[in-house]
């Protein structure tokens, strides 16, 4: 076995896990292959948060096992949330997989590769990279499988986070995303942000997944004092109806959301906010949904709405309760509400287009012709297209030429 390739499904947190697995493979003397067909070992790092993610993971696993069967001396490792969620019950089906490792199972891979005891370090490349600041989640929201898959919230020591940041910056990262299941719950979050932004003033830093119940009171001040901390708040509010939030087990109500947003709106530096919301939740009435719509329409800082339908996930509180109470929202109604939120999101993009028109703002080049602004997370939000090629990794002051939906065209400012 001489080479490997890793396929990563799901969120940036999984990407960090894959880079740690890659570091172990490289430490064992394996070469990374961009073309999976030319590798001896394929590692599938899976997502299993909701049913569609499980289905995608199983489909890709089937493809990898077909790949293994079609050649000699090929190996497949299954990693990540799929084995973390579904334990092997001995009923068969995993015989063709060489190794199965759940979240945090990199030590098992090290043992399998013969490099046990080696310190796991991220290995990767690219303009933007991600660094974990914590593992797991302790919130136990009624709809969520993450605590069962990933375990309870455990913060990573600040010194280790800073070391990881130094490492990915040394590997060429020009933007670093700090990620966790519940970033705001880290007791040293703002200290970490203060340290890394000071250590690397030319690198952009972006914070992801700030649970409203754990919103740090001193975070807004950092948006103003640290220009390389992206003015970007990624906050999974999930809803804005007091009744629905209580049923979700979120630990806050609409008043807290309003206070956070009022603080953001009052900053001297514009901040782009990204909300994640769930609609079609069991028991969600028309009044609850209109409450959500009204809340989303109140804030000029809101730039992105990531809306998802509720999925009945076996093992969660809501899975049992919705079945017992029989108050799941009919599929066509949930679809209509999702469509309404999509339309609202388009109008919000239009408002931001008008807001940015005529202004100069920085855009980081991901490729010679595309990039992302300070107000947009790479690969998740609006993509910027340059009117002429630029150097990847460079930050270019731009003006907006046009904007439509999730895309915008920018020109280098004179």
C-alpha cells in the first residue's frame, strides 16, 4: 500500500478530521493521490446528521466497495459520523471494509498504519482552511443527533488551537475558519480570537456556529477592534417563535435573539449575519411561521438565510413526540414555507446588493477568476466573480458590478 485519497462528506468540521487522517497517512509514508482511481487506499469520511446525509454516505460507501472489488490490493476505510451513529450490531455488511473508525478514531487509524503514538496534525492546502476549537455538543436539542454521534462538548485548549492555526497558516492558508458544534460555549473563545488575529494580521479569520444561548458578550467588540476578524456572524437560531424554540429545546427565546441582533446592528462596522433556520417543525402553526418570517425581515445586517425542513430522526426526542402527538406539519405546507423563506432570502440578497453598490470592499481570490468577500463564507455563501484574473490568495479591493441571487460580479477598484 503506497498511496491514499480521502473523500469528505458534510461540514467543515469533517474537513478538519480528514486533514488529521491525511496527516497520519503521510506520516506512514503514503502519498496523497488527487485521482482516487490511482490510490491504493480510499478513506470515506461520512456525515450522518440527517437522513439525506446518511443516504449519501451509504451510496458513496457502495461506490467505494465496488471500486475495491474491481482491483487487487485495494483498501477501504469507513470513518466519521456514519459509524458514530450506527454501531456494528454483528448482522454483517461490513466485511469488505478494512477499518471502521468513528469520530475521534484517528488513533485506530494510526495503529492500523503502524504509526501509533504519532501526534496527529492537520495536513492540507488551499487559500482557506478550518481549525476545530472544540469537539461534541451538550445542548441536546429535541431534533438533533449530534450529541449521540459526537459526544458531549469538550473544548480544545487555547494553546492547541493557536498551534493548529499557526500550522495551517504555515501551509499557506490566507483565511482560517474556527469551527465547533457550539463555538460560543468555548470558555476561551474571545481570547483565542484575540490571539490569532494579532499573531497573523494579514490572515482573515471567520467564526462559525455560534449558538445564541452561548453568544459571548465581548464578541461584538472584537468585530470592531480586529479588522482581520471577518465581520460575519454565523448563528443557528433555528426559529424565532417562543413556542417552537421551547419545543426544540434551544434554551433561549426571541427576546435574546433580538438583543443579540440589536447589539450587532449598533456596531460601527457592518457585520453580515448568517441564520440557520428549520421550518415545518412539528407543531409549527401559521402564526409560528409568520413570527419567524417577521423576525428575519427586521434586520438589515442579515445577509444569508440557510433554511432546512425538519427531518424525523430516529433516536431524538422529537421523533417520538411527533409520532405520539401526530402534529407533524404536512409535507406540502412545509415545502411552501421553505419556498417562502427562499424568496425572502433572495430579497435580502437584493437589499445587500443595493447596499454595496458604489462601495469599495475586500474580496479574497480563491481562484484566478472567483473569490469571496469578507461578508461571505467560502463555498457556503455568495461567490464573487472577477472581471479580470487575479492572484489566488490575494485580497483585492473591489467594487460591485452586478449581483443576482447567490452570485456577484466584482471589478478591481481604481
